[in-house]
C-alpha cells in the first residue's frame, strides 16, 4: 500500500513467540528499505530487536500504565506519537485487537494473523484427530504483512554477524575453544520437558568428549539448582543460568555450534541467530507450526506416536492426559546424542 512508511508490529506474548518475529522483521526491513517498523512487545524482549535497522521498540506496561481498557486507550495514544501508518497484529488476542481497532477507527490499514484455532483443535483432540502439518506461524505472519502490501520472502534468510564475546560472558564460559553445545532442558509446562534422568544421561554422554563444552541455560532458583546437579563432576559443563543478562545470553547463543532445547523460547532464540537447533517434543508437536525458524524437520525428535497415538495432546504442553506422563521417555538419550553429533558434522 502506498503511503505506508511506519508499520506497527504487535507481539506481546511468550518469549518464543516474540523471538520468531525477528527473522521476519529482519527480512522486512531488508526487502523494503523505505519502511520503518515500531515493535510493541513486553519490555524484557527489547534486546531481540536492538540490532535490526529502522526498528523502534516500544515496551507495553501491561500491569501498570497500559492495564485494562483505559490503559489500552492510553497505549494507543502513546503509540500515536510514533506516526504509525499501518498495524500488523501478530498476536491476535483481545488486548492486541483493542489497540488494532483504535488504529482502524482512525483510518489506518490493519491486518491480523490467523491463528488457525480450529485446525489446532483438530490436531490436538483425542477423537477424529486430523494429524497433518499446519502452516508455520512465521508463514502466517508473512501473510499478515502481505495483506498490508508487504509480502516478505523468507526463503534465503539473512543472519547478523556474531559479535565478539564480552569479558563478562567469557568470565562465565571461558574463551571459545572446541565445540560449544547449548542445552536448555526446561520449558514452561511439564508436558514439554525431557525427563531429568534422561537429560542427565545426554549430558554425561556428551561430556565424555573433551572437545565439547556444554553451556546449560535456564532461569530461577529451582532450575539453577537442577542445572548445577547436571553439571556436577564435569569440567566441560558450564551453568550459564543466572549469570548473564538477556543481551549477553543472546551473544553467547550466537557463538554456539548447536542448541539442544525443548519446544521452548531458547530454541527460537537460537534459531533467530541462525544457530542449528535440535528440539525435543513431548505433549506438543512440530505439526502445530511452532518449529524453530529455518530448521530441518529431521532436527525435531518427537515422542513415539505408535506408543502414544493421541499425541499431540496440546498446542502449549499444558494439558495432562492420563497415561501420557512418560511420553518423552520414548525418545532415547542415545538418539538425542547421535542427532546432535550428526548435526555438528553438517
């Protein structure tokens, strides 16, 4: 559409969802040099967008200034100062819809991502399940921008050159030598977390190779305690959790040779940096469209559907189905290690 110079991108959700917009916006500003972008998200995620040219970040104060309907009206008025010409609502929930409607009523073109709720229900329901690959969420976002007149080509993604690691990061990791393997063993919901004993086996097997240096990612007191347990007795296993700020963590991730992650934010942070990612899937499944960006399907190891035919039971991993608590045990720890080593050879 002519006259659109500044597009408001709304994505207020979880870390992985926000990280998945980064390659899209990088491509958008490269392919449309005349366009600027204003990103509306949670303040914590600002470092995701710091290195993308012509992107301005606005952090919503959803628990304070921008809480409730009057807060959303205030948010709209705050954003008007940025001279927004069009809105791409990549979140498409009540809060973002309200803000988008305000812009629409003021005459600005708007578009929202189709979240394919019915298709997702069909994929996860127990009866009459339709087990098929859904469109990746990044491709749905491409469609949204297309509605505004800005189709984006993601077939040849461009990733930024990695920055040298700062002294603060090197003090945690040591200097880059050999092969660096990131491991993020946690997720928001138990249905997406690989069993602790099997993850310990994976770490023990990988740590036998003295050329490997394992970086363990997580957050919060309980997770850090578990990571310390994973690392016990291994000189080449480093717990990074609780020691780095988000920007430093992103810089470290960009220096990894591979990341092992659950279906969680760390997988998407690594993917947005162009790092190879091996993912483990339990209650959820790559078919829902939330695979890490630009990763081959064979890098996703899923629980055995012959043993657990109702999988996936959930889009977010938050639904517990009786008898499916051990679904991820059907992913052998040696299979995980072999996949990591296979990816490293490519």
